[in-house]
């Protein structure tokens, strides 16, 4: 059965629920978990370049974003359940590519992720990160 679960997280309520479900699954399977947070590449935007020039400290805060908070929260859930886990974070403009790359790098045999979904014209034109993975 599955031995290593990759769980992409973003700090939203649906992501928090997904962490709980993934940890429950890991307990049942005796699997370990890798939580990954892929943050946006702030430096790639025009605003990011301007903020970096004006206030390097603010830029550093934006670049890291909520990564530490999100990963700490997920690790607490795994620790409370007695599940072995590791944490990873990457900065990228393409979260789907990061997720697939890390799943391969860490030899994960299952990815458990939530989808916020898109509807209407936006959903028709733009696939979600979950769909791209």
C-alpha cells in the first residue's frame, strides 16, 4: 500500500482540512507524510522588484509569506497523531511543477491535495493546480 504521502498546503481552510484527512490516512496506512508549501515568486512580479528596491526587509517577508506558519501548523497535526513527517517549501511561479518535482524527489507514492475549484468562464479557461498535477 502507500508508504509516503505528499501533501501540498497553502494555509486555507480547505487545505487545513486536507492536512487532517491526509494525516488520518497516514495513520491507517502506517505511512509517512511530506508537507510542501509552494509560495509565489514575488521577485518575478513588477511589484516585487519595486518593493525589493524600496524595502528589502518587506520584500523578504513577502517572499517567505506564510510558509513557516503553514508548515508549523501542519507539522503539529502530524506530531499529535504520531505520524512521521518532513517539511519542504519552494518558491515558484508554478506550484503544480513544484508538487510533481517534489513527489518524484522524495519518492512519494501518493499525493493528497485539495482543490479550490473554479467555475464559469474562469474554470473553463484556467485549470486548477490540482488538475495540472
